[in-house]
């Protein structure tokens, strides 16, 4: 499976970039994990919008869903231009009914996932874990039957992430703060905590995403590498991770 970083900022996008959005592909099937602000303008560099087969959302904070509305408009316009009626499934949890209902539009269909059940989407099987965050939010373990990616979504440190991430080929983790900062009250991780999860879960590789808008972000890498021996990458647009 192939993961491409589309957006990697927390909170809001800096000029010419996007907040959390990841393109996951395998054997012609492609889906978005989260769809943050700016995602729709960055995505055409990597795929056609109408080529998407599904969208899966971790939670309903703006930096993860801001472009769902314009994604719905793009499907409306493109279906009209091509005289088609393709429907895009958008998976989200149903714990916030008002937000969940908005996933359904003329050519998109909101589908509630049950976080206690496995979810099959195309060639992928997903398992969920509720995170520590101010609103209901789910980390995802995604497998194609051979390899395993764990996406922490937004969360403060929790021990449950370690068994959940155990042995993952890739840990795609939020990293909102530097190691000397405590993100617990905000519901976020710092660089040291990301590394500790990666180390204890014995993952192969880690990508740090959901970046802060302050400080020198390269320090996130240096700080993580003090505590985790494996490769650490800083998310950037177009960064590709591929399983072999
Ligand atoms: Zn966020
Ligand atoms: Zn959030």
C-alpha cells in the first residue's frame, strides 16, 4: 500500500499547503484519511478528485474536515459536467450527529463506522481506538492483510496506543508540540511522547505530522530520534511511504 502526505499542519494551513489529509492507495483503490483545510487544492497534484473511492474521518475538528464541503461541491460539479452520478462514501463516527449528517450530500453518502468493529473499505481493513481529545476522535490501524499503518489522529499520550500500534510498519503520528512542552490539556502529543510510543510499540518507522506553527520543526525530528532508533520523517506534501 502507498501513503502520500497531502496536508500535515495542525489547526490551519500555512500558505500553499494543507492541514491533515493523507491519500492511501492500493491496486487502483484510493481513499483519503481526513480532509483538512487546503486539501482540495493540493490533491490534484497526486490524483484526480473523481478517482477517490472513499474518505475516512478520524473526528470533526475543522483541521480534519474543513474541505469536506468543497469536496462535495467538486463531486456535484464534476458529476454534472460528465453527466454521471457517482456517489462518494464518507466514513465517520456517529457520536456527533450534527457533524455526521453533514457528510451526506447530493453525491456523497455519510456512513457511520462502529468503532468497536472492524471496518472494510476496498482492500483495507481498519480497526479503531478512541483517543484522548476534547471531542470524540479515533486512531486507526489500517492493514491490507500484509502491512500495517497506524494513524494516531489527534490525541494526548495514552498507554493504549502502544498495544494498538504494536509492530506497525509505519506509525503516522500527530506531533503538535516540542519535547519540553506538555500538550495533555490540549489533547495533543509532543515529540518525545511520539517517540516513546514508537519505541515501546516496536514500529518500523515513524512520520511526524500535525505540525506546530511555532519553533523550528526540524527539532521535532532531532528530539524524537533521541528516544526512538528507527527512521523518523517529518511529514511534508508529496512525501510517499510505500510497503514492499
Ligand atoms: Zn487536529
Ligand atoms: Zn482535533
